[in-house]
C-alpha cells in the first residue's frame, strides 16, 4: 500500500473514483502479506499487486464492479486439493481481499492518510471487512487524532485504542469486536493497517561498500543514514540521493540518534578507533541487526577490545561479524547483497540455506492472531 499511495493520492485529489483491493487475510504459502494492495483507477489504469500475478485479472474486474455499484466486497481466492487450478492461484495458498470503492464522499480521510504516509507521520487505518457494520467503512487513527467512523461510538473507541497499540508496533492484521466495540465478541471484523515510519538503516564508514549497502537499504525500504568522521569521504554525491549523509564521529552520532527494534546498524569502518566506541554504544541499545565488516582476525581483535571496554558476552552475542551471509561475495555490490540477505533472514527467521536443500513451506508460518482481541 505504501508504494501505491502516491498514485492513489493523485487520483483522490482529482476526484476520480477508484477501486482498491487490499489483502486482509492469508493462509499457507500465500504470495503477498496482509496490507498488499492493488487499485484500478481512471481509464482502467492499474497500480500495485495482491498476488504476484495469480489473481490480478479477477481482481481487476472486481475493482471495476465496486466502483460501478458503490459496494465493498470481501472475496477469497485459493484452491482445494481436488481442484488446484480452479481459481488461478497456481502458486499455492489462500488470500482474502477487501475490494472497496474510494471517493471523497465514501472515505473523507483518505487524502489526509496518504499525506501522512508520504510525510512519515504514523497512522493506522481501520476498515470494516464483515459484520453488521458497513463493509468498507474506515476510521483513520493518528497518535493525537482520528477521522472517519465505523458506525457506532463504542466500536470507534475500542478500535481507536487497539489501532494506537498496533501503530506503536507497526503491526497489521484482523481484529474482532461486538457491534458496540465489545472485546469478547466477534460480530464485527475490522482490518487494522499500520503505517509506521520506515525503519532506519545506519551505515557507518563512507567507503565503496557503504555506498552499495546504502543503495540496497533504500531498495528494501529503509530510511538510510551514512555517517563518517572524514568529510572528504562523507559526500552526498557518493551515495543514493535518498540517503542522508552525516559528517560526525560515529559513536557521537549514534549516541544522539533514535533507534528501535527495527533499526539496522552496519559498521563498515573496520578501524578500531571508530569501531570500538561505536560498537560499545550500538550493542547496548535497541536494534534489530548489528553487523560489522572485517576478516575473522579483525573480528577476534575487535571482540577482545570490546571485552576490555566492558561489554558482556550477552552483549557481544548480538554482533553479526564478519558481516553478511557466506555467498562468496567479492565486489561491493555482491557484499551488499550478502548483508541484505542476512538482515532479511534474521528478520523472518530464515536459515539462509538454498530452498532446494530445504523441505516444507517456503515461507515461515505466521504467528496466530490473539483470540482475545
């Protein structure tokens, strides 16, 4: 959804109705996660994808139909063992889609939501997918305000509380309520889609490898900052235009930066005067990934220096060093791929092994929804 919102925002601002299909539920090895979106707009222009190509033809027709009749629909695509290709989902699994018309009259807050996402302002959109409430009704929830409504005051209050909780986690998924927001009932199904600001990637050391890591970080959707104390190397022209470039001693910059459990920290300086104070700071703060470049000999020397600096074995165990997966990478671009592969594997619990050498589902199972919610 984040990728297609700029186009949808333009359609919305021009007053052009469009049909928006959003993945709200998946099972087994479905190709796209909840929140993936496809829209059909003026002159049958299509943006986005909900299945990687498997059911887009059917979704195209559904999107046109909901624009014509003004009614949202919930559709499920999948296959049974008896008829594997009946609905065209040949890649396996099952997806549930909410397909709804979007106009300023039906969704007055859509433009404000699109602007917030573009500006990096956190917002969660709650949309009714089933039950006695109007399917397709939306409630936009920011940390300090709301817009829209789902039908009853009690439902709005309960969903607002949950939406702000999900926003803090950057989570997306289905929730169930009673008609007036009762927590232990499941008459109304609501899809909460959180648009948290993009996670950060902090790259330290303005070398050729850093430029490649920054490029792949931008590609993966991170908000990338490159930091180096040497102004001759830390120049904007050497890095992607989307990346922020900072001239500062790395440990000083990190000490004043905000990190969280989604932050990625890549230390590519491999110089003790930078590495040791920087990693001492990094390994004691929240981060999803902390990797450091260098040979195995460099790693052993660095680890010894960090122990001398007072780091515990538990803190050192967070360090991924030498950085990246063993792909046999040589060039800066290949090394960046190996680093990105390690980050993705760590995020989703992947083994890093070739899929041809593994068995079972390609995608790790998703955690079940909390039944109490």
